[in-house]
C-alpha cells in the first residue's frame, strides 16, 4: 500500500510486528496508520465506522465462546465480509447486558481500494442499526444502538448533516 500511495507513504515502515485483530492474526508494519485511520486485517489503512452496541439480555455468561457466531451473524446482517467487522472491546454491564465497541471497515480488494466508506454505504450501515434491521436470536437476544460515531473522514461538507443521528 505504501509504495502506491504517496499520501500515506510517510507513515509506513519496514519493520513488522504481529498482533491480533478480532480472530484474524495480522502482521503489519510497526509504524501505525495516520489517525483516525487504522489497520484492517489486510494491513490496509482505513477509516472505520465506530458503533457502540449493547446486547440487552444475552443467553450466555461467557461471550468469548460465541464471538465467532456473533461476528458471522452481524456481518451477514450488515451485508459485509466478516473481515470488515471487528469487536474492539466488550464488557458486561448491569442488567446483565453486554456492551460492545464495534468497528466496521471499508472493503479491501487491492491497494486501489477506498480507505473510507462512501456516503451511501455509511447511511445503509447506520440505517441497519437504527431500523433494527439486523438478525437476532434467542442466544444473543435483543440489542440497542448506543452510538454511531463518525470519525473525521466522514464529517465533511453536506454529508455531515446527512449522517448525524438525531
């Protein structure tokens, strides 16, 4: 990516370190992407959509056992690939409820792929959460959208007004 992208080339390094992004093992250059961009599982710098999400009454007490099933269900429901869906963090809350910080990344095909979602895709994804148009089942129970965060690349010009959640 760095050799083909002059804008991001200054942030790329030659050394590598290994880390885990969801269930995918990745080895990316040690130099990070310029904020607010982050590495995807393909070591591609992209701006994620950040979603704060909560399962209101899940039918389990250890989410780690069900992470893969949840990722598969959500990626199918959002009509994105599983490697575009990342659970950044999850924690139990009073209730018991399971709060999560999710990240959705643009599709990576090759080094010419877009580093951001286009406006219509942001709206489609946001509406999937707002319209409760996502799959549910007895195991995961009902959910609620707590926040749909737009990072700087998604907040410019007219699109900022279109994308805000009221």
